[in-house]
C-alpha cells in the first residue's frame, strides 16, 4: 500500500514510479502534485495507491506535514517507515475505506456532478493474475464480492448441515432400547435420534456473515445476508476484533478441504489479521478517483446541514452568478416559538489551519444580500414564500438577522470518528461583522459571518454510512448548536431588550416620528406584534445608549430579554410590578376633563367609576361627539403638565340629557343640559408622566370645557 496526499508538491524523482498509470498532473520546477482523491492500482509496483485528502496536511513552521509531524514523502510507504506509530498506520488503512465509501455515495447520488468521478471496477479475488494485497479496503471488497458470487455455495452447505437431523438412528435404537411387541410388530418407546454436533462449516459461515454485518453497520456497505444464523455482534464481536477472531480461525483451519471453504477462511482470517494479507486478482487498470474533492466535501456538508431543494424556490446559482453552497430555514435567533429565518452556509475545503480569505468573506456577504432581495421580491409581488419568512418589518423598518457561516474541515488528533468537534471552535478569530452604520444590528447592511471547524472524520463517516436517521438526527443537533452559539456570540456584543408601548402610545407612529433614532435598533420578531426587540451595541459607538434607553422608557416598557426567550411573560411581569401600567386599549382618543381640586372631587367618582362630563354646543364639544367611537382614555388635568391623572375607559361613551343622568353618576359641572356618560376603569391609574395637557390649544372663555385629543398629540 502506498500513500499520496492531494495537492502536495512532491519531488518528481521520488514519486515517479508510484505515479505510473495516472495522468492529469501538474509539474512545476521538478515538483508534481495530484488533484485527485481516491484509489488506483499501480501495475508497475503491483501495489495499490491511495490518494488522501489534503486535510491531512498541517502547516508547521512553514512546512506542510502529515498529521502535523511527518513529511508526506516519509509516509508514502507506511509499512516500511518504523517511525509511524501503529495507531497512525491503522488510521491510514481504515481512512482509505471511508474515502472510498464517500466517493461511492457521492457517485450514486444523481443530484451530484458525477463527471468528476472516474471509476473502473476494482479487481476481484481468485480470477486471472493475482497480487498480494494488504489493504483493508481490498479485503472488505473481496468479502463483499465473495458474498455476492457464492450464494449457491452457502445454500449447499446449509442444506447439508440440516439433512438427516431428527431422523431415527435404528442401529443405535435396536442395540440400546427394549422393544414392546404388539401384533408381531416391535414398538420402541424411546427411539434414538441423530444428534446434532458441532459443525465447523456452520461456524465459518457465522463468522463470515458476522463480519459482513459489522462492516455494513460501520461503513455503510450495502449487505445482503440471506442465511438466518445467530450472528456475533456487539461486545462479543469486539473480542474477535481484539485477537480472538484469529485464534478461533486458526483452531478450525484444518477442518476445511474444499477450495471455496479455504478461500472463505483466508478472507475471514485476513480481516482479523493485523498484516491484512490476501491474494486478489488484478487488471491492467483499476481505480476509483474523484477530481476536485472540494465538490465532494461541499456535497457532504450540504447533505448533512442544508435543505434540498432550497427553500422558497431559491436556486443555488444566483442571478449574479454566485453559487450558494448551503441554505436552510430554522428558528430565528430572536424568537423562541414559531419565528423562522434563513441560514446561509459555505463549505471551505482547506488544509488544516488555513485562514479564511477576504474574497471568501466578501462573497458570503453577497450571498446574504441576494437572499434578502429574493425574499423582498416575493412580498413586493404580493406573494408569500412557502416558509412564511418575512425578513423586513414594516413597523420598525428593521431587518431580521440572517446568520452566515463557513464550515471548514479539521482533523481530530485522536482519529475519533464519533465527535463532531464543533464545540472546539475558536470564537475569538471566527466572527466577522460588516456594517454600513454603527449600532444597527437590525439593518439590511449589517451582515454577520461565523466560522466553524468540523471534524472531517465525523462528517466523512456520517455521509459514507448513508444512514438517513443518523443524518437527520445530527442535522437537527448541529442546527440547534449553530443557533445557540450564534446567540451567545451576539449577546457578547449586544444588549437585547423587549419593548411594549405604554398605554396611549401609538408604537407605529412613534417609530415613524423617531425614525432616525431607532432605525436598525428595533425589530418586530415575536408572535405578539405589539412587542418589539431592541438591540444596542455594548461598545456604544454613538455614545447615546443611555440617553436612547431613557427616552424609550418614557413611552415603552423596556426590559432586558435574552435571545430566544419568550418576552410576553417579561412584559406582563413588568406591568404587574409597576402597578400603574396597563395594556393600552385599541382606542387612542383622550377625553380631556378640566378639574381643579382633583383630590377633593375624585372621591365622588373613583369608588363607582361613573362620571358625567358636561358638554356644550361649542367647537370642542362637537369634536368630542364626532370621535366618540375612538375615545379610550380620560385625562383629568388643570391646564398644567403637573397633577395629571389618566384612566382607561371601560365602555363606550354615550351622550345623555341632564334628566337621564343616573343618581349615582357624578356630574363634573351643573351648568349644562347635555352630558357624556363615562365609565372609568378605576382599578389602576395609568402613567401620565409622558403627557402634557397644555399641548391641546384652548381659549380663556372655554378653559373649563372638556376637549378631545389623540394620545400622540399630548406627548
């Protein structure tokens, strides 16, 4: 077995013989590199050559080293290099199998570009000329091929194994048992049956099919086992892998005489033997190679992370020619229940430790802009995307956060295929933010980019096994992890708040009036669209966070709210705690009642909540009558911004004559014939500190008359 590494610059003289039979090489100043990954047979050396991915390489002090410690030239013949540790040799043997499996899965997926795959069937055992092979892949393929080609052999053995069982052995029955004669016929009450003994043919088949079952589970090979034996599995099979397999096969070796049985024994023994030697047949050419392995890596990550097809009719190839690698919809970063957003990913197939290039970062920002525009175009046409995602909020004119991320490969130093490795991401160097304006997270031009390293061995094996349930389980797990880690990173940089308008505050009008102050800082992501999210950069680049918060708190309940937390309970608790804050009714009209000596007079109506407000045939009174259906509040004042008292109105106001006013309803004046019957919700007095009654114009003659105003006019 010979090992080469993709894209490494070898000296031509040192690898000339190894490269026999393969072309499409680059040759620069006596250097040669291979732009394939896979397997091919070298007829000159009569040995197989594996070309492994460049992810094995690590830059150490300006040198590209395999595993971070060997020159690639030194591991070309791993069996001859005593410095290579046994664990590393074992890894190389089995890693080649995973690469083979991944290429096969990629080739069989019709969605992929199979033009980059070059395949000639690998040689089979026992036909034509033969070579001595010690590759693990060869052995696995020969085991699979033997199973495919020898079904009749298996059934012949099984038929012989079971023939004659439970038949009476008359010789032993007559010699051992006493017969009862009845009607001149002997009757034996306890006939001796033919006993089943240990059958070594059966044991060999059990071992063989147990091996097939194991490599099917581990590597994802498609296995067809038609014989119903009780197989060796789990911990018991591990004992076979740890040495008992060779021991047991040596014990039963001399029980076999047929060529097929001996051939099967040799294959099983080669599987368990560390030397892994087996004779296999060869052809002039046999190979399974893939050119541009980065395309395969992209397919691996897309299969394990992305949506296919892409959501909302999007295409991988965008209108500007850019090709997005991965795109899926999942829970938004802000909302915890039903809110969704797009996640945009790009896979980077690098050598270990290779930094991101500025061009790659710029292209990823372009992907995000294109996706935003795609979503806006759908709504601008009057349609709605299937996902229901709307990235722009018409009330605050903010934009949802679209997470962008890179996924690049790294090698697990312990050669662990079970750990995805994402939790080891280096946060400090893997966050990028591009923005046109400071302190505007919810802005179309604020784009976030995160970089993840994933254990190449984990994703390679998961893809190669091609197990749908395992892939779906990890897809959900990694999506949740991306979301949670991105949330953590955002909360390192921003303070997040939940906001709800105080009674009488028209939030939409407020955002419109104070557009420049809140643009890009507020967004409406929650199921309750009366609750808003506020994000402020902790670095306070504009040096006005405290001022803005103080101003917003005059008109909104503003409470800290972490990403992904339901804000409704937080807002409700705030209302209860402050006592003087209640939900604003839908009606924003205010009945302004001039009342001097309020503290003395309120005893007449606060207990019942009933008051009759006098109205006259004046301009102000007629304005009240015209807007009866919009009145939701009553404000007691005395032409001053101090000493105001605000209450919500429970029922619709009605115009009644003086004679029709109930005896228990307090009249604020006694000099008019018409009144407005008002039912006040006196259970809680609302916060009137943000209102100024002097903003409503009045004249001296009518200074004591009631007036109508809209809440925003009094702020």
